[in-house]
């Protein structure tokens, strides 16, 4: 056995010595498993010019591979697939939620889902009560004033009540996990249920509305938003543009694309704003009153009311919210000191 081991050591030494001499001479022999190719092989055949260029000027490595090992250098940054990019390595994983109730009583996730269900339950029956009140008046029935009121703002209001009652047993991280999953399903269903055949008979008026609507949205996004918004103007503006050009789910989808980890305060501010916005706009009080006002006073009356509210909010911004803006009045480039994360 000792003789056999000695023969193996001698063979490895002879191999390394020969390979080192070959590489110093310009590459006399091809090493195994992808090592530098020789210009002249053992059988006398000559390699092409590209192999010669790749070998020229290459020095011998500090440690030569043993027989059967690869001589190719290991890449410091190997190619990453989409799966590698989507799945976080263990060193980069963060705590997503905490247990706030005893597992002997109820699971933490089930507890939070139950609280959400409680808010939706009360919101649903509030909407049913409004629909029953609508049947008491013919004018309300004709314009569907109460039945057209959206369920979303009612659920948000009841959510605030539930949070005030059970706030000590609510974990923010768990709620963010549930809201993130719900938002993904909401965006998916909103896109999948979009009906394109419903507007086939009104392509002309629809085209005019699209042209002027898109022009106004682009004007507001590129010129008005950088002036009016206090910080993170791009994130705030993209959410508002998505909501104005589509639905609230569209705005949240665009915001999630540019801020997937919710590092900016935009989502929280957007949700808080919706508490005040949805009861009036986007299917709320103003949406329900617009058609009756048009029928009674004409289009110019609604146009004048809209301009009046725009002027009112511009005055409020000029005297109150303008002072909260950090840095120059117009800033397109992101500056960290003007956009604090906390």
C-alpha cells in the first residue's frame, strides 16, 4: 500500500511539473475540464487562432489542479436566475410579524383575519341599511343616491373603529402581510374582470375623454405634482395617477411596483387620504350628486363646482401645506435629505 501511495504522489508531481512547464512555454498541452487549450496538440494538430489568442500572455496559476479537477476559475458573481432574485437568502430575511396572542387561545393570523372580517361585516350591514333607507324616497331611488355609495370607505371607517377597540392586540407586521396578499388578489381580479365590450358603442366620446384625460394626468404628474407634493413626489404622484386613470387598485399596483417593500410613507399617507376622499369622490357623495345636478342645472354647473373646489384646495395648499415642503419648490431629482424615510 505504501508503494502504491508513493506512485500516486510521484504521478501527481510529474503531472504538475509538466503542466507548469507547458503553460510557461505558451501552453503546450490542454488541461482537463476546460483548462487553456494548446496551440499544438499531442497528435500534431494545430488549434485555431482564437485559441492561440486566449492562451497568449496567460500566466500559470499559483496552484495547479490535480488530475480530474477543473482548471477553470470560479466566477465571483455567477448568473442569478429569477428564482434566485425572488427568494431572499437566509442572511437577508427579516422578521415579518410577531405573535400577539397566546396560541392556546387563537392563532395570531386567524385573530387578525377575524378583526378584518368584523370590520367588513359591519360595513356590509351598514350598506344594506342605507339601501333600505333609499326605498323611502322616490328621488333617492331614481338616482340611486345611497345604493351607489361604495362599500370601501364604509369598511375603512369601521376598520378605524375596530382598531380603536382592539389596538393592543393588533400586530402591524401581520396586518401588512394580510394587506399585501389582499392587494395582490385585488389587482389580479381587477385586471381579469375588466370589460372592454361595454364601451364599444361609445368609442367617439370615449376617445375624446381619453385624450383630454390623459393630457391632464400627464400635466398634473410632470408639472403640478413636483410643486405641490412635499416629498417622494414620484411615488405619491404615480399612485394618484393610477387611481385617477383607473381605480384605487391600479394606483396601489403602480405604487407596489416602485416601492415593493413599503419603505416610503406613501402607502400610509395614501390610505389615510382615502378615508377622507372616498366618502365624497370615487363613487361617494359627489359621484352620486353629479348626475342629479347635471339633470337639474346642466353641465356648466358641475364644471363650475369642480373649478371652485380646485381653487379652494390650491388656496389651502398655499397658506398651510406649502410650508411643509423641504428643499427647492420644484425638485425632480431625488435628494435623501429632502425625502426623509422616517
